[in-house]
């Protein structure tokens, strides 16, 4: 079996980790890391690129790395890697992936205790052998045990932000074939889950074979896992697995409903069907006899649309984002499904960065980008001084920034209003990064956790409560602090956070960046139940990131959120009077 882009990228990534454990220069390490990233993003087979002799056109791939790629393509192996692996045990690379363990600690555990893998490290940690090492203690030993447990929970699922565009691109490609009548991305992507196991595509056509052939021969296919008359599966070079099913248009509704899932939702639909005397599967409703077995010669009900599937069950159509058997069937039966928010409801963006901190555009450029996307008002919220790595603003700089914001506001008005805010750090000791006198001069204040996210529950919860209780703080940014797929949320007492937010009328963010999606859906839903206002923001650092709004709205829809619950769907006057009512 031939080597895939992903395996080559993984090897470079591992080499980077090994060089880092070895203590090599960061430039050398980054050369491998950046090349790995570029290869992961490459939409073409490396083998084809190598055959053209254009490997060095790939960003971050020079002659040295091109030679290494060629060696792996030709031999399936890399001598440099094998030599390195004799020096640095490859198991240490896994050790480095544990939250809280970097290259230095990995090396320390190896040198002092001979640890060469995660299992050995866990045993040592549980035996209390790590606490006496230099720079370690009982607490950091416990953190490592927790980190190992978290690592074990990781499942190799792809972030929605990676899987959705890839799935859509493949579907668009296949829909250009003459026989393709209707197409959809189904499965967990259609339901908007933050991470994706595999991609499920459906196409309606009278002739499956040409579509199947086109699918398994796409350029980005690394391996064909199955190639049948109506179903095929492939693994892409990116590592993503994609299933395609082709079916008759007359059965589109049952198929789309079935393969959208979730499985739990499908089971509920099947129970309802049985009560009406039908067995429901991906093909049809089939009449069943008293003993529950299908009556073979009775006419089946085919459904060309999902609406017909639900109508056959006497239900209104249920939005895919709700299909988790989390109360949506009951709500549908009682005709009280929510009127879910849509992207067009969004009027404003309350969280974005500029070149004043770590963004890539000026205030004016961000304003233009927002205007061209139909936003009516925005808040410029650069980082505050505690975020030194993000070039956070000092008091002096933020006051200076205000002049520029006011100028841009005047220039853009009345098409777009531009307000001045901040994304203020909640410091590790729980204090806020600006004094009240400074906050009072800003139009809108977002407060966020960026550091010390692994503090224990009471301590980190207290930090967020301090921010919520400050009357100048309007919104808590990305409240739980997860990073998809590899950083778990902070250990917050969410009941306490919700209670404080409710009491003080502080809003909570749904951050649209697909690496965050924070608040996630279940918490957004809880916030709505408690009457806590939400904001769906992009946290954009560039113009392109403003288009990530879609992911935030998808997450909100999974959380049963309606437009009314979201600050930035409101007309400007209502938003302003809400801000004023907060005691400034
Ligand atoms: P994933 O891929 O893990 O992110 O999640 P899904 O929901 O995309 O799951 P997947 O790809 O295994 O299957 C797609 C849909 O097909 C799933 O949501 C429901 C349906 N399905 C698959 N297997 C079964 C099954 O055994 N029973 C039922 N009722 N439905 C199934
Ligand atoms: Ca799937
Ligand atoms: Ca699947
Ligand atoms: Zn932030």
C-alpha cells in the first residue's frame, strides 16, 4: 500500500517533536512543522506533484524536504527518521502530546526515570515518582495524570471547520456530473457537531456507477476502502474518511433522514413508525403485520423529501441540528419546536481584532470587511496588556486607539457604526486587566480567560465570576476555553457561572471560530433556558474569519437558540439601550 500525504505529514510532525526533545534550534523544528502543515492542506497527491517535479512549489518545502518526501514516496521509509528514532524513543513524542508536558519535561522523565512512553509515565505518576523531580510537585504530577486521561479520550475526530469545507468541495465536484440530480452532506456534519468521525455524502441519481467511479478516482483520494454499486468509501490524503451513497430520487427523503441521524433520533422515528404499523429504514416505510414482520407484498411508502418522512409520522419537519433525541421529538409532537436563528438574523459582530493587537487588518479595513458582509454595527475588541504575546494594549495605547475608532466610525456612518471595546484578560490571579476608570470609557467590554486554564475548579470559576460581577463587563468571551480537538475546556462550575450571569445580566459568547465553538450547544441551550443573553461573534483576526459566523450560528441552532436570545441580532437602538441599562 502506498504512503499517503497524511503519513508523510505525520512523519515530519514527529521529526519536529523529536528534534525539539533533542533540544535542536527552533528554526529547524519549525521547518518540519510548517512543511507538515502545508502538506496537510495540500489538495493534491504528493506523488503527482513529485512526478511533475514541483514539490518545492509547496509552501515551506525546500530542496532538503523535497528530497525527504521523494525518499518516502519511493521507499515508504525515511532513513533520517529511523536514525533519529534510535536516538530519541518515538514514544516520547506521545508523551509530549500530553497537556502540560513539553519537550523539556519529556526529556526530563526520560533521562531521570527512563520513561519512553505514555504508559510508563502514567505508572510513574500514579506511583508518585514524578513529584520529586526538579520543577515538579504533587500538583503537577496530578495534572499529568489528568492530561493522560484526557489524551485517552481523544478519538481522532476531525474538527467541523476542516471536515465541512472538504465535504462540500467533494459534493460540489460530484454534482457537476450529468446524472447527479440532488446532493447533500449528511451525518454529523449536517447536524453541526463540533467534531466529525467520517463524512457522509448522498447523491440522488438514476445511474450510480459513473458517480461512484468519479468518486473513487478523485485526486485527493489516498485509498479506496470500498467500491460498490451504491456505496463507496475512501480515505483522503488529509486522513478524512468519506462515504458516498447514491440512490433513486424517489427515496431521497428516507435516505437523507436516515443518514443524517443521529442514530438516537432515528431510533425514535422508527418507534413512532412502528406505532403506525410501519417498519422504517433508509429505503422506505414498509407495512408490518401484527407480529412485527414486514408484509412482503403490501405497498411500501417511498418519500422523496424529508418533509414527507416526518409528515408520515404526523410530525413537522425537524431541523437537522436538533436531531439528537434531546427533546426534539417531544417538542415536535407538541408543536413547540423553536424558531431557530439563521445567519441572516445577525446584525453585528461584537468581538474582533486589528493590527493594534494580533489582528492582520486596520480598524478601517475591518470595518469595510464587516460592512461588505452586511453588518450594521461592530465593536473593535483588541487584546489587553496581560496578553503580551498578542501585543495586548496598555491603558495608554487603548485610549489612543479610541481616537482612531471614533474617526473610522464617523467615516463609515451611517452604513456601519463602529464602537470601541476591548477583549480584556481575566488575569491568572482573578483580577481584571484594566481598572474601572478605563473600562468606563469603553463602549463595550468583553472579558476572557486566556491563561492558566488548568487551574482547579474553584479558582478558575472565581476568576470568571469576578468578571461577570463587574458592571462594566458586558460579555464573557469563549467562556470555557476549549480548543478543538486537543484542548479540553477549563474545569468551570457552569452552574455558578450561569447563576452569576443571570443575576448581573452579563451576556455569554458563542465564539464562531470552529476551533472554539464556545459556548458549545448544550451550554448555549441552558443559557437560553435561564434567560441569559448570548452573543454570536467571529473573534475575527482577518476579513476571511468574518465568514466563520456560519459555524457559530450552527452551534447556536444545536443549542435551540432563537434570534431573540442573541444580542447581536437586535437593531442598534435596542443593543445600545441594553448596554446602557448595564449601569454605565
Ligand atoms: P460521526 O461520523 O461519528 O461523526 O457521526 P455520524 O452521525 O455521522 O455517524 P455515522 O457516519 O456512523 O452514520 C451516519 C448516520 O447514519 C447516523 O447519524 C445515523 C445513521 N446510522 C448509521 N448506522 C446506524 C445504525 O446502526 N442504526 C441507525 N438507526 N442509524 C444508523
Ligand atoms: Ca459520519
Ligand atoms: Ca459514515
Ligand atoms: Zn480571546
